[in-house]
């Protein structure tokens, strides 16, 4: 495991020859040495890979069993200097029983043997289930090693669980209990025949098991060279982490294969620490007798180059998943607002329409909520409130959007009210400071609140999750509403949602939405430039939202520190942002996230949409005066 918590793992599918132990062991060694070149710390091979899994009654012949043990001993001797742990499958004689077993090998020794538990009816002809075998040790390669079904192996600070083939298909797989006992990576040595549609089911099963156990899962199936008398073996191998695929081998390849990637053990540990369900299961299983086998050493690996997939936009799925994700998000927002309207007995809603991205999404959601409840769209009042920084582009888009969506339009300029306010408090209007900006935001909020009071309606908030993370909202201004429909939506997803909804709208609405999407993000609180264009661009001031959303996801969701977030960001945004730029905005993120907690502590109600939320009522509870010194110090001193 390296300093960032990553473990480089590999799944190896050697070509085999049935019962040719010499050939099979040579192929195993070849892949082991290839794995070392790829900096792997852990390699998993298929079930019964030393002999091949289709030997049939040859498993009953002592010569095959003895030769398999001899070849494994020689393999251990030749690979004792290799800095990795590997699991190979072979038949192991245990007194009068024969076990279908996985041998966990490290630095020239067998650390442990784990027997298969759930045997098929055919396998029972040759093997004894580990659950029925009553001993706790077995002799293998000149050693007496642990050989129970309840083991966790610890190598280099990482805890490993092992199950074999059909064990995963049990009602409660052995890997579940291993995870409760601390196993962070599960290895499955398998030899299951290829059947139509079975591969998809296996992927789903591994994805679900890795998600339930909050673990990494390495699955390796027998491949080319196994007997085709009755079955074909596809040589499939794949690696998952908490339900997410990281690497996958080619099925039905006619040669040996090795796939490798990195499992983020730190991420898994952080997830387990905050999962009450996982902790409860661990506590319930705490009294079960379990053996922990450790090599007794810990060598911190040097950081290696990442190869695993890492989304630069973690809140925005790619490909076919995006449409489904957008539909779910919109349905959550619409249902949340509709339920709140019913609960509040509100027949009207008021939204400040700026012509910007956030207010546009809030309006689109509100229209759908009213349609869902069978309420007329005219009961929605969109209020455009031109101020000192309003540009003609956003103003016209606001008017066009309200008109084409069929809602009630109102226009109330805030200029004179703000000028009077400046006069009342003795502020020079030429000084365009935070007072100048915030007075406009608070004036707009006051107008909306008072209009809603007149009809017993709701003010629908427009602020999004990214703005709340950065505190990019005026306290008691746009920071406040009666229901914030965008509160759980990060800025990078806002854009995707508006794009997705646009495809379902009329041509007139779609044209407006396309221009809104093309408009720079801005609060428009400072005057436009000499050409009448937006001068105050949010991302110039606070940083790119795609970076901030990346920081937010990995800080809140995964619990990572600044150094690891920086490390991941330089990988995810390679070629787009330099290290210096990433560090600059990560520092800004950390400072603002801590300093602006007081705004989140009294934020309005709003629905959680994805896996990250900042509601003070459940998702994120932090003192408003917490210090960020530790995090800034880590940033300053990171190498």
C-alpha cells in the first residue's frame, strides 16, 4: 500500500494444459514476473490453476496431487524475492481428505490455505468441503500452515479474504464474514463454465458483494486450455471496488492474460467508518472465532502511477448512465417541491429569474412540480429584478424563458431601492465592495419573500450545492428561501440537468436554454464592461467549478485529505490544469469550506439528490468556528 492508500492488484489468467503441472506452473511464474513489472503487490490466479480445474478422476491419483505440491514448492523457491503476495489454486491432501484449496503465498512461504466450502455435486466426488473438514492445519510444501474456512490474511497492512468459485453464490458468502472481520480485499479463485448470460450475472453479483462489503473484489476464472469435453471456460477476470468496475479481462482469449489496477483501501476504510450498517454487522459477528494470519512486516510502497478510471466529474456519469441519472435527479427535485407545496398548502410560488443557470433549473423544476400537482403555471411568478450588473443578454433570456414556459412575469428594478439603502446607511455607491454587492442580493430576497407572503406562497431557492460548499451566497440574501430545490445539486450537474431537460422542451424554450448554457456564470452584482458584457465571472474569482466539485466529492464523500485530493486531481485533470493551478484552487476550497460553514448551519430545507449533501440536519455537521489549520498545513508541506 502506498502513502495515499492505494494497493496495486492484479488478476492473472494463465493458459493451461489439463493435468500438465509443469506447464501450468511455468505459466503462473511468467505472469507473476509480469505482475512485478507492473508494480502489483497482490496477484490472484484461478481455481485449481496449478493442475487445471477439469482433471476429473485424475484428482484421485496421488501422482497428480504430489506433483502439484512439488511444483508449488519449487515456484515458491524461485519467486521468494518477488515483493508480492499471490493466491494459487490447487488440490491439497489433508490426511484422508482432498481439499479444493487456495494457497496464499508470500516471500517463498505459504501463509495459509483456505478450502472451498460450497462444492458442486460433481466436485463432491473428489473433494471435501472446508466446512466438513474438521482440522485447522495442513502440511504443504514442508510447512504446517493454517487451513480453516475462517481466516483473514494480513500482508503489508492490508487485510485479505479469500473465497473460491461457488462460495460467492451462497446465500451469505464467506466473504461477508471475512469483511466483518476486517478483510478489505476479497479474492475469488474461480472455475465456472461459460454459459449464455452468466457473465452479466457474475458481474452484477461481484458488484453487489463489493458494495455490500465495502471492499475491493478480485474475481478470476479459468481460461483457455481447460477441457472442453462438456464445458468451455471464458478466462474472465475483473476487479471491482465498492460496486464500481476498475478493470476487466478479455473473455475467451486464446492466451494468458494479466490485468492490473489500484484499489483504494483508504477510501474503503473511510466508507466503513461512517457506515452504521457495516459497523452493526461487524459488532454482531465479533464473537465468531476467526484466525488472522499476518506476515509480520509492513513495507510502505512508493507511490505509483495510477491506471484506474477516475472521473474528473464525479457527480456527472458518462455515457448511457447520464440520462438515467438526470431523470432521477429531476424526479427527486420535482417530488420534493411538490410535497412541500402540498404540506405548506401553498398554491403559488415565486422565483427570482436572472437568466443564469441556477435560476433556470429552479424554474424548470417548479414548472414540472406544478404540472405534477395539476396547478396552473400562471400560479408561478417569475420575478426579474434588474440591478447594477444586469446585462441585456441575461435579462432577455429571463424574459423569454418566463414567456415561453407560460408563467406569470413581474419586473421589479432594485436600483433605486439599493441607492436609497446606500444613502440610509451612509455607503458611497461608488465604492463597489461587499456591501455594494450584498445589498442587491438581500433586496432581491426581501422582494421575493414579501411577494410570497401576499399570496401565502413559497419562495423557491436557486442556490446549488457547490455554492453552499464555497459559501458563494449572500448571507440572508440568496442564501435563504422557503425551499431550495437545487440545494443537493452540484454545479457540474446543474449544467447536465438543464441540457437534459432542454431536449424535452419546445423549440422556443430550447433556444433560450442553449444560450443560458453558453452564458458565463456570474452573480451580476458589479456593472457590465464597456461592451455591456458580463464583467464579474464567478469562476475567475472563486475558481473552476469542475475542480471545486471534484474537491467537494473526495473531501466529503471519501474523507480524503488535501494531499491525496491534490494527487488525484493532477491525475484526473492531466493536460487541463497544471499542478500549481490545482493547488491554488484547492487551497481556496479548503479555506472557504471551513470559513463558510455558518451559512450552511442555517440553510433552508431542500432535497438531497446524490451521494453528497451538506444539510446541517443530517449530511454534514461541523462547528461554524472549526479551524482549517491542519488541512492548510498539509497542503503547504506536501511533497
